C-alpha cells in the first residue's frame, strides 16, 4: 500500500482532523466551571474533540447525562455563531460568536437571592 504525502504548498489548506478548544476558550469555561463547583452545583466534566465539533459537558454526578453542553462548531462561524450552550433535553439555550456572551446564560443560574 502506497501512501502519498500531499505537496508542502497544500499542507496549510487541509482541514483539521478534529476540532478542539483553544487555551483561552478553556480558561473561560473552566473559570465558570470552578464557580459552579464552589457553589456545589457541578461535580464533573468531560471534553470531547470530534471531527466537526468540540464539546465540554458538565455533570452533576459522574454517572448521569450531562446537565449542559458547551459546543464549538467552526462551520457555523459565519452563520449563527460557533459557540452554543445546549441543555439536558437538547434544546439550544444560547448561540453566538463570543464565548463569554454565550456563557452568560449559565452565569444567571449562579446568582441566588440571599435570605
């Protein structure tokens, strides 16, 4: 079996093998995650890097379905925005171009009235 390597000039044009979160994106997500862990709401997370989407899943307990999924879909960059927060039932809670703005939908759940 012969494997041909593409010419050097075309290497930068090949699509990535998988989508992943960048370090700055992960720091924003993990900052929010840490605040929810401190509040006792979330206990575990999982990261999946697939061909078309990167997913950060948040769990209340390890053996459950995720409470929320934070998704990055670069193909939707020019349309609806590549970031989305998806609820447990699969409903998209918020979608947009800026990760911090999209995550505000979850930050509202962290604010509670003090008695």
